[in-house]
C-alpha cells in the first residue's frame, strides 16, 4: 500500500485522508498502488525535462495504465473548458460499469517535493466535478454514472517509480 511511503514523508494524517481513510481507519475510497515492473514498456523521461515535459510524461504513463491495466477507453486528453475554468487531464469511459470518468494526473519528481496526493483538496475536487459536467454538456453521452479518479505518478531517474490510482474521489 502506498501509505507506507507516505508515512516516511511525515504527512501521515493528511495523506490518510487523501487516500480515503475515514476517521475510524476504514478505507472509504478504492485505491491501487503499482510499482511498474521491467516488462512494462514506459516512455523514458528526458535528461533535463521542463515542468511541462514532466507533466506530459506522467499523463502518458497514466493513459497507458488506464488503457491497458484498467481497461478504460480514453475519450479525451487535456480537454480545456470553453469557459476557461480549467482542464481535465483525461476523460475515460468504463463500458462495463457504464461510467464516464474524469481523471486528474499529478506527476512528482524527487523526494523533496510534496506528495501528489496532498495536492488533492476539496476545492480541487469540486472544480474537477464541475469540469466533468461541462465536458458532458459539450459531448452528450448516455452514461448512468459520473466518477472522478486521481492518478499520482512518481518519477525516478528516467523511469516511473510508482503510480497511485484513487477511484471515485
């Protein structure tokens, strides 16, 4: 579980809440922690990447994970609201569950940065939910359920060290 990593950073309480643990210690959000193996073909991170390149690299890894491991269909990537209220990193469809899913991807490089999970605030969730409704208004889809997911990508030296997938944030 990714909680072990987060405990070492000294941010245990806030990270447990971000992971979806309730006050009684029970898990309220389904999450997945993945350490990519050597058999996964992941793009390499450039030697001296800019912030935009790191973000695009993380989004490509998240996209590849969602298409292959999670079995989701990607409908849009980096969709910008026509009202300029924000951007959805990925919009996916889960045909089996009949869900339309908005995905926020955060990529972090280096141990001295704040963990990606801590960037997920209540205000951010509300903004993402509003963006998903905007996307649905612009692209009508017959879906029963809407869902927001969060993917955190930890970048090592040219590789992905870990990927966190929180469902239904």
